[in-house]
């Protein structure tokens, strides 16, 4: 009896690595400055989760309350990262440009926050992303809607 032929490459693993590569490529150095990191275990096409720790330098004049600008930065980062997962195999993008960013602040964030981003709709040139931000207790602190222009090489 002979051994079964060696298994070929796992298509699911290859797709996961491709998505993680897109997520890592979307990363901007400024995000390191404010502590934003992707939760790579949750990455899917059209869905990402980003984390941002509460730190004193992200506070308002009340140091236990996260500044709204930090939250809007997280929303933009999550939406950009989510948009990047929409790039199909063999499709070439040269970048994304935020064309609209709308944030609704619902509650004060007093702890680490998590942003969940979902693609609402995307086409060849535009992507629409919904982002919801929750604190460590699960309180919904903000919602954002972001529109991106997808840039392509000429």
C-alpha cells in the first residue's frame, strides 16, 4: 500500500495570509503612536477589529476620558483596514483616500476601546464602511461611517 500523495497548498490558509498581508500593508506609522493594533485573529473579507488602549496622552482635560479625536482616528484606521480586505487577488490598488468621515459619539470612553468595521458596500472606485466602537465593558461609545476613494495605478 502506498502513501497518499502529499497535500497541496491549503487554499483557506493562503487566502488568510493574503488578507493578513493586506491588513499589514494598510498599517500607518501614526497608528503606532496612538497604540492602534489589528486583531489579526478576526480578519475576514469586509470585516476587521482594531484595538486601542486607553493612555493618559489620549485623554481630555479629564485624563480618564478618551479624546474624541483619538476615537475618530481609530474609526478611520479601522475603516481603512477593512477597505483593504476588499482588494481581490490580482487587483491592484495604489491607495485609499478618505472622502467622508462621520462620527457619532454616544458615550464617554474611559478604558481600552475596540473598533469593529464592516464593509457596507464597495465598487471599483468607492468603499463605504460602518464602524462601531465599544469600551472594555461593552458600552457602545461611538459609531462612524467612512467613505473611501480607491486609487488605482494609471
